[in-house]
C-alpha cells in the first residue's frame, strides 16, 4: 500500500457510519488507527466498549449529564486506571476534531456536526465527511475554510462522483447525475402517500440507516440535501445536477462529459467502500467491500424523478440556489417535521408542506456567519413547530 498508517478521529462512533468505519479500521490495522471517539450519549455502554476495544486515549461525549455513566462503563470495560480522557458537553466533539490526527471522519447526524466540521478544517486535518448537513447549512463558511482536496465525501453518491470525476478535467464535465433508490414508496402518487405510516417509512429497501436519514430517504429530502452537497463539493451549477431513480442501488452516481461519454461508479450497496475511500483517499483500501458478481444475470433500471409526489429535491434546489441561510432553514424545518411525523402529529405529505411554508417565510439576514446559520436553524425549528401545532 502506498500510504503510511493514518491516525483517525471518529465522530458519531455508535451510529451506522461509525460502527462500519470501526470495522474498516479493524480489518486494516496497518493502514489506520483510531485515536479518538465521539458520540452523543444515546449508547454510552457501546461507546465505552468501543473505546476499550480500540484502546483510544480520548472519548468525547455530547451529553455531559452522562459523564459519570460513561466513566463507570469505561472502568467496567477497560479496568480502573484505564487512562482514557473524557471530554463532555456540546463542544466536546469539536474539541476532539481539533486534536492531532490525520483524518477526521464526521459521521454525526444533523446540524450539530457543523462545529466539528469547522474545527477539523481549521486544524488542517483531512475531513472525511459523512455529515452532509454541516456542509449544506455551513455553505461558503465550510468551503472557504477548506483547502483544495481537504474535504473527502463519504456519502456513497458523492464518493461515486469523486471517483468518476477522475476520468476528465473540470472543463470536460457536462453534468452530474445523482442516483436515488426511490425509497420504500417509489411509484406511489402524492395521494397514495397521504396515509403512509412511520413504520412504513422506515422500511428502506436497500440501506440500513438511522431514523432521520431513513425517513429523509423516504421523502427524498436526502436526495435534495445531496444535490446541494454536490454543488458545494464540486462547484457544478444546480442546473447541471440531475437526479434519477435507480432501485437496484448498484450505480451510485454518474458523471456525463462534454463528448457524450458517461462514467458510472458501480458496486454493491455497502457503505464500507466509501468509508474506506474517505479514510484512505486518494488511495483505495484492498478488499474494503465485496465487488459485483458479473457471472449472474441482472437488470439495472432508471426512472425519472416524480417531483409532484416527492417535492423535496425541487425545494432543495430552490433553497440551495438562494444560498445564505436558506439551506439551513430547509434542513432544520425538515428535521422538526420528521420528528413530528414519527410522533404522529403530522402526516407524511405534511413534512414537505411545512418545509415549503417555512422557506417561503424566511428572509435572508445579511452576511453569512456561524451565528447567522445557528439563528436561522433555531428560527426554522420554531416556525416549523408553530405550523405543526396549528
């Protein structure tokens, strides 16, 4: 292998991305070593078990009220006098992201990932980014803080685009094509979606993800967020970023070039591949995930996106095109609506109805800053809750 072992700080270690990243690291100890773990605090015992097994020197815990519980679990798992430093509180992940390392993998879900993203970039670390929300709501704050090549995407779609973009120069790119599985409700009309339940929304046909991301995949808000992310990562205008529905989730995204050629990245739906690429970029990690079995017959399908039934991508384009704090409003209002949907307070279609209404009420508040982003996030949540409770 053509690169020396890299020290990794893993944010969101107890989530889906985090646990799969640990699997990648443990299967490649000659390439990677985890030197710090961060988690919110929902699974304290798992965090302690990970820290003891990986022998990390420091862990960060978002929920400071659970520090004593974590200390007890670490003592149980690693023994008294374990020597593992504990950072706790809302700034703990950002503090950890600035500690010495080679790569920070940000696998936190939601807007709370912004501060750690900026901390990692500010410290000069390579940022393997699975927390798309931090880039989307931070916008030019994040892109301005990043050196060329410092952000490596971990989303399967953007990892696919990064790989395909190696096939030509920036001037040769005609458009980016993001693929979407279509989620559990592919082919349903807007009227059909009016009565779907939270349990049905969590039955994703391809990926095993958390509640928020899985629901966003059902509404296709996740794909809307990815359109904004692709624009910010690769500098391609929104009108040259398309979305197609591909139920098999084998083609993870495509790049069309000016001569009519299209390059696609294809692999079985396994997040360990983009995670490994994020950690090792620009190098590939051997046997990161199984390849395709070309000896078996298969059919790959592609369908146009139904914007009427799934307006999330259209709204994301509008929010992204207006830039500033509009993407933060889009993301925050959606998160509030997703929780309300799972609490039984609104229906499935109302998620995007409320998001659209909140976006319509938003007025840009001057120069973009962290304070402006956080204020817009808080405002959007408040406005969404008001509309949900009407």
